[in-house]
C-alpha cells in the first residue's frame, strides 16, 4: 500500500512529546513490510525554532518526509496547533496516489485539509488524535473548532484509533454523536532493540553528582500542569521525613510549568535534593531510567490517554508508579503500582518500593516481561496494518 502519515512534528522534533517518535517507529516498521510510506509534517522543531532541512522531500530510513512551513508560532505556543497551509496544495495535487491516510492530528489545519480531500476522493481516512482531544485549557476556542471542523473530521473518519479506554471516552465526550463502532483500541508500542544494550549503571548519577547510596525517584515527561510533577514534589518532601538519602529527578521539556515547579521546590526548601535536568533524549534518557530506583508518572486527570514513558521505564527494568487516571493502567495490570493522584498515596507507594527489595525486584521483572511480550512495534504495527486493510474493505 501507499500510506500517508500526517503529523505536526516528526523526528528530530521531539519537543511535543512521544507522538513524533511513535509515528516514526510505525512508519519504519511499515516500510519493512513492503509498504510505501510518506509523511507530511511541519517544520516546527519547538516553540521557538524551525527545522532546517536541505531537501524536501527528505528520506529517513526508507520513509519519504515532506516538511511544510508553519506560519504561526503563536498558535503553537498557546494552543499546540500548527498551521501549515502548504499541505493543502500538496494534498490537492497528490492525495489520489495514496491508498490510505493516517492522520495523527485533530485540532490542526492539517487535519481539516487532509480529512476534506480524503472524503472528496474517497480515500480511507484513519484518525488518531494521540491525546489531543480533551479541552483542558483554552476550552472555548477548542469547542469552537470542534463545532465548525472537529465533529466533521470525526464523522468523516473511516476508523478512529484509541490507545486506551480513557482515550475513547474522550472521543465520546468531545463528540457525543460519534459512531463508536469506528473506534479501534490499539496501544502504543516500543522499539525493543533500543533496550537490548542498556547503559551501565552509574552514568547518570555521575553526571549529576548523585551518590550511589542515594535512592533516585525519576519523573520524565513534559513539564505541564496536568502531568502532576507538583504533586510528586509534595509527596517527595513528605517522603524525606521517612527515608534519608533520596533524590528527585525532574526531567523533560518545559511546557509552561517549570517556573511553578521550581517555586514549589524553593518553598519546601528542598533545592539540594531536587534536580531539574531539562529534556533528556536517547542515551541520556536511558541512563536516567537505568539509575532510577523508581519511576513515577503522577498525571492528575483523565487526559493522559496512554503514557509511553511507562513502557520505556519497564523496558529499562525500572519499577513504575502511575496514577489510576492514566490510560496505560488498563494494559499494565499487576505489573505497575497504581495509585490515585494523591500526595499521601504516592508517598506511600514510593516508600514501599524503595524499602521492600522483593517488591522492587518483582516489579522490575514483571514490567520488563510485559513490554517484551505485548508492546513490540512488530505486534502493534500488525494491528495498525489490519486497520488499514479493514478501512479499505469497508469503503
């Protein structure tokens, strides 16, 4: 098949979380299976800079990648919405050559045009918003988009992929008239090859002057209010009253909440025990997982549709604590430690994992086994490939 992937950012643009890497892994796997994969994306690298490319299209591991100029950084900064009108002309001229279109955007100009031309030329359109459906902030503007564009995008989709029950519930909340028969549940996956030769223990600790005797708690995600790092900091402060020699590492790109987190740390007077690393990628990220004694994803609400970082932690044999509102919890029953987003519960869970060696070992082993058996990109891509064929057959 000739497959078109549409997404706002694509490697090396990782500032907006995991979707860019996820779409890259899926596309790479599809190419291995003999499909021709093209990606339409923008030149957004982060909130302030563009990706400078020499060729358009460029080729990345057999994937044909087209970059289109984003015309508004204000929309990116305030709404996480790209605006690349150049995609419209490209779609109008070339969309008929594709057998199926997989759109990984929802509230975006790219989604509007892609959905319009797919319907016009009767090409299967797969929608996968990847956690962008909720109207947590800027709700008025988002609801206006939904009324004029979003509901039509949903209705005109042949299939809609949700990574969890949490995410499919979000779809129904945004568009109550959605045809739930269109929704297919496919979790995210992970590239197991990356985790075959993990960094040696101690590398991350050496970089940040953390003693081998210290326990390390790791948070790794975008620094956004809904990710719950503020709750984790409060829990950590309480934990220090019960455990000595413990450090908290806050890693990830700022998404408008870094200054607030630093203010909380200063107020609690725990600056010497909380380390802000900024974003970590590739080897640096693996080193952090390997040296962590526990990883915590303390998301506050049901807007964490999945949580790929949980799979990454499992792959590095790191015990995981995740709040019950995260979509990934339905896939990791009995292998992750699930709690409410509550200061006391998170503190108690960290205490148990850091002081109970048998529990710690069990979580490391079981989490790694789960990822290996159920979340390889090979198995996930098979489900996506089946969805493509199904959408073609149901036209």
